[in-house]
C-alpha cells in the first residue's frame, strides 16, 4: 500500500483528502505545518507528499526546500489557493512534480497522484537497472595488477583527460572504459560505444559524424552521429587501430577543434566529448608501418591504461568463475550451481588464451548445458583438460637459469606457438583460429619471438 503525506494547516482539506485517498487504496499521513511535515518525511519516507504553500511557520516553498535537501528523490505535489505563476515556477525549480490550485478538484488530484506515482516507478526502475548494469560491469579481482588498475582508474576518472586502453582481446578493455565513465563527472551523461573494426570503411564516417538527408544513396533522413550522441558524455572508440587513415585524420580534427560537420552538410556542430580509445594492437608498431597517425596516437595517449591478460593474474580466476557462475544462474533462471574443487583447480591451471571473455563464455556454457547442480571435471570442455598447466613441469619447455617470471612466460609462449603452428601445418590463419587469438596478434608474437615459419 502506497503512503501519501498531506501537509496542510486546514483540517477540512486534510479530512476530505483522507476520505478520497483511502477510497483509492492509499494509506494517509498528516501534518498541520511545515516543520512537522519535514520531520515526517524523514521518519516515514512516504511515496508522495501533498504540500500546501500558505501555512503558519515555514511556508510550503521553504518546506519543499528542506525536504529536497534531505530527500532529493521525494515526490512532492504542491497545493495552493493563492497560486501565482511565479510561485509555481519557483516550486518547479525546487523539484516539485506538479502544482494544483485550490479549491481542489478530485479528478485533478487523482490524476496528479497517478502521474507522480508513474514517474516514481520509472525512477526506481531506472535506479534498479543502473545497479544491475553496474554489477554486470563490475571489475572482479584482488590480484596486484587489477588492484593497481583500479587505483589508476580512480585517479584518472574524475579528470577530463583522453584515455588509451591497450590489452589483448577478451581482457576487459570495455569494462575499464565503463568504469572510467561511471566514476567521472560525466556519469549521468551518455556512454556511447563504437566498434571501429565492425563498421565498413564506407560507413564509418556516417556512423561517427552523422549525415544529412540525401548525403548519399539510402540517406533518406538526417541522422546524428556517435560524436553528436555522446555530447557531454563519453565516446568509447573500441579497436581504434583498425580505423582508416582518412577517418583518423577527421577524428584528430574533432579532438583538436571539438567541432565537426555531418556527411553531406556544411553546418558546424560543436561537441563536448571525452574520448576513450582501445586497441589490441601495438600502435607504435602500426605507426612505424604507416598504418596509424603518430599525432593521433599522442593526442589519445594522455592517460594510458594496460589491461593485463588473465594468465598474468591467475589468482583472480576462481573469483571470476564464481562471479560468472552466480550471474548466469540468475540470468538463465537456473538453480544455483557449484564447481567442485577439482574442477576449479583445472580452471585455474588453464592458460586462458581468450582471457576473461573465454572464461565467461565457458562458465555460461556450463550453466546452460550441465544438467547437474554440481559442476565437476567431467563437465569441463576437452580444451581445459588438454591444455591445462602442470604446476610441476611443462613438457618440452626448458627454462633459463635466470628464473624470472617474465622470461619463463616468454619461453613458454614461444614453445607453445611453435607447437601449435606445427600442428596446423604452419598456417597462421588456422593457428590463430585454433588458439583463439587475433591473426595480427599472432603475427606480432611470431615476429617478436623470431620464429621462423616453415614452408
């Protein structure tokens, strides 16, 4: 049952409203003056307040000001028999939902309450969705690299500096971008994402900058671009390393001048956008190869972030697995499942070439396809069994005497890649698909390790 607080010094108004509202199924509370009404709002947290303006002591406007200062989301409908436009405007600026003139009309009162309750419901749903979304994009982990990354985000997020996020596929670069946005002063404004690698070259400019009607075949109406849509918010340019040099030049111009023109238009549009870019490529190598503009790289690389691969924070695997298990059981309306210690050990031993995305996908598959409540070793995909890491010894790898983790990891990766290339007849595309790695990443690894491809 919804609670409505009536703050009015006239007993006849309170009594008449009580009868009407109780007949409609509401529970009513009463206050004879502004001071008592403000105190009742704090104590009872009503769903709606009907507040008279002209009362002894503090008037309705002052009472509204105090209510909003302690309960910013409180729904308030003002009532007055001496209302003026100036008073109504002042009440609206202070956050009143509606303004009803006395003598009160039953239809107007009920309509105002109905509309206010709908808005309150929408606000609550919006808050719930935001909380659910925040949980879905939560950064899970307590390892050193993740704690350091979280600290860097906390420092950089409140600023206006542009950000460049690097890291392998599936490490969670979008997660970092969303975390930066949610902790920034722009968090209540749009977060717009563009996957530069997924949009055809001939459409990327229209996607980013928008177009005017008739700008090209098929442009039957004006369309706002992503820069326009993200005004005062954040624009996330994912896989920016795949953007053409022509488009890079236009993006650079926007970053420098903060204005652009739509495709086929001549009107200059000014924007206030924070750009966060991400890539799985080595942009310095791309610059050297003439594939990426050096000036754009330095313009974006104001606040650099590197997202570590999952194999470099293996202590987070168990927490991530349990998080995804709970998430997908809830999402798919399945009974809560558990992972046996033996199965969890296998998951933590696996090198995860597809990083967090691969782990998330496998847990989702296990939730959906495992009929039992307990997920054991037998339910794990064959790849987990065949490629898990042995804690005592990795066959075929002879480690250097230096014993550093960095060198050991590089030696393991080199042997692993040679083995997989050999298994796939030294075909790079097939090998990249088999180990779930981007072809460009595999090329870079082969070059950095000095692996000689066999014909």
